[in-house]
């Protein structure tokens, strides 16, 4: 089959999958919507005594049920390589175009201590199985993060892998195999890459690539500077690096445009990443969480030129004027005002910090009063994501926690990583952007949590989570929250490009509330999610609109069923 034929066939399968085609044995039985409170729900679960692994709660550890238990994990090294403490990322994406979400795990550790990265295909019954040789993606470097996007508009999804060392780009050939093209494509950047994401910053229809970079790391220097290392070193011992922006040339290659666009003008210690339009001017911007230094807000002030304006926008420091240990980033409209807030996760002794955009366009640290402060001050947060757990129309929050220096071992944790383990945090939104810790709704022992990826993995009509850990293991958390509404899953799609449209803004009005979602696969700390935007609905849809990255706006008829739907550009009104 010719490449063009594969592209159209693959695109058609994806469109069918999101338009209601049901791969065999994919879904689980639909559950009736329920309006029960948390205490009652937990009591009912306790009385029933059911669920995978004997678990009771909202987020059920179903790792074994989907075949993700027993994967080779990373051993604990007493050499205390800093990279080992950072963990590896993950991606949820449909690599083979069969309509199911597959999984990529970044698992390499420093000094040859890690296992090869894994590509796992979701098969019958929702179980995952390793693809032999990773279909060409089984890199054994010191891996960090992963980004997913269709770099050549051929209808299948490609992978970009960041490393402590040269990064890797894997092009999907559409037949279930990947080709490593890093050198040929011009993206094999050395140094320490962290989070990355694809987006079309210049509006030419080709996905460009932003890569955060962390430290000029020298392990031997760290050993000498601490009389032999008794724990993982901190970032303050090392100089930072400038982030990198690659422009897609359209011929299978990328060009480093960091200098000409302004991105190379600032050096930081970048870990977390968010891609979106921060100021509402229609041009994509970039937000970077820096570890122990002021964060960056790269604003595209004119086409193709960025300026760093985090301080002026109120996004550089916390309310006390202090830089924090930025790890992960999550973005979402938490209060229904049409503007996305930004959450940055931090080190123990700090708080996870929430920035809200005001009417004048600047952001303010609203952590105090949001319910997110005190509960996070004794945790070290990494990956985080906003998602509507119980489908009540507002975004809740899950944060993956895990220390980078030893502390008290929590109950149930065991093994050499146990002194670094912490329980994750789950918050429920009251609809106004105020949060309450949800209590013991996440089932599973504490761990050294790192990356989070989200999506409707089992196809049952709610959003699930995949979490990675510093020891190289992974956890699948199946969403079993009581449903207060139904899920609306939408994928903005450009038929001329033959792919989804990162940066498209989808707006749904229902029961007097506006919900806004921006399509992006970037999940803030080393991770990539599926290319779908999700809404929880408790009433009928009054209006459905898409604002495309080129400035066009379209209204679409509300879906008549709960099946996922593709919003095809040019078919609305």
C-alpha cells in the first residue's frame, strides 16, 4: 500500500472510531448515572466488597486487570544519579489506528540502570501487551519525557522522546512500525531534555516542537561537591539550559529557530510545559515551569517572535515574590469564566500554586483560598491534570506526589524507594474554582509518583489515569466515580490536514455554564494524553462552538448521542 493510501485509510479508521465505531471487546458495561455523595458511595463500596484487587473507592487500581503489573522496574542505585529521581514519562495514543488507546512508557535510567522503553498495545478485553521490539521505539538511553503528534500530516501519530543525552524522534510508518529519524530530522539535541509538545506556532499547518531543557548535569561534580552523595542532589548545584523550539520544514526535517524566535534568550531549569493562548490574542504561547527559578511565559507578541513576560503577567513567582521548585503544569478553566487557569506543582515546604487570569489579562496567585495550599505543602508534586471525575460539569484535579529526598516511610510502602513515597492528592472542584481534598478515593499504596496521562482508556464513558513512578513501574487508575452526568468526548479535526488540530478551543454551553477546553496532548510533566477534549454534562447542550487556530469560528449541532464525535472543520455554521 502506498503511503498516501495508508494515510487516508488510517484517518478513516480514526474518524470511524470517534464517530461511534466500537472495536471488539473494548468497552466495559455502561454504569447508570448516580447522584450520591462521597461518604455514601464509599459506604456502599465497603458493603459490596467488590472491585479489582479488592479495592474500594473512586479511582481503582486496575493495573493487574489490564496487564500492566510485573513490568521490569528500575533498580535503586546508591550512586544517587539525579536523573533516576526524576522518573520517566508516558503517552496514551492510538499508534496503530484501531480506535483503542495504546501506551508508551519511558523507563530508561542513568548509568545503564534502566530497562528499555516499552510500547504496549491495547487488545481484546482492554489488556495491554508489549509490542515486540517496541515497533522500533525501544530506546535504552536515559529517558525522560515523550510527546505525540502527527509531524508529517500522514494520518498516523509520531513520537518524540527526550533524554539525558541526545533526544530521539520516531516516525510512524502507518503499518505498525516506527523509524528512528532523529539525526536526519535535525532534532537529536544533546543535553538534558524534559517535557516536550507539538503545536503549530506559525500557523502553516505543520506541527512544530517545543522542548524544555533542564540542567547542565555533571554527576561526578555532584559527588565531589557533597562528599560522596548520601541522597539525590538538588538543581541548585548546576547551571540551567535554554529551551528549544524547532520549526517543522514540511520535508521531514526540523530547523532550530530558538535564537530567531527569542526562545534562546533566556536560560532556565525547565521541567513542566503548557501550550496554549495565554492572552487570548489568537497566537499560541508557551508556559514553562522552572525548577527553583522564575517560570517563563513565552508570549508570541508578533507572528513568529516570542518575548518572555512571565513577571509582567504574574506567572513568574508566587504571591510572596518567590521562585518555587516548578515541576509539573496543568491548565484548565476551573470556574467557567472562559479563561484557563494554570497550576504549577512544587517541592515539599512550598505549595502547589494556582494562577488565575483576571479581567485585565494578567494572572494572580490565588492559591490561598483555593483549597490547594495547606494540603500540598507537605508533598512534592510532579505530574498533574484537571479532569471531571464525576461528570458534574467542572474540572477536578489529580496530582502525582513523590519526594526527591528521603522522609518518613508512609504506611504500606516498601522497598528501597519507600522513604521517598507519598500518597497522591485528589481534589474535587465546587464549580467556582475552589477545591476540597477528596479523601481516600484513590486506591493504592503510596509511591514515588511522577508523570500522569489521562484519557478514556477503557472506553466506558469517563476519564481514566495512567501514572508512572520513579522506580519505573506504572499504575492504571480506572475511574469508578459516581456519575452525576454524562461524558462528551470531542476531537476537532481538519480534513485538509488529515489530523486533529492542537490549539483548537472548544466551547460548550449547558445549563447556563460555559465550559472551555483547548486541545493539546501535552500533559505538563513528561507526559502526553489522547487528542480529545472531554466535558461533563448534567443537562442538554445549548451551544457548541470551535475557535480554530487560524481565527475562524464555527458552531456545531449538539450531539444527539453520548458517542464520541469528530468536529470536522468546515462542516459547521
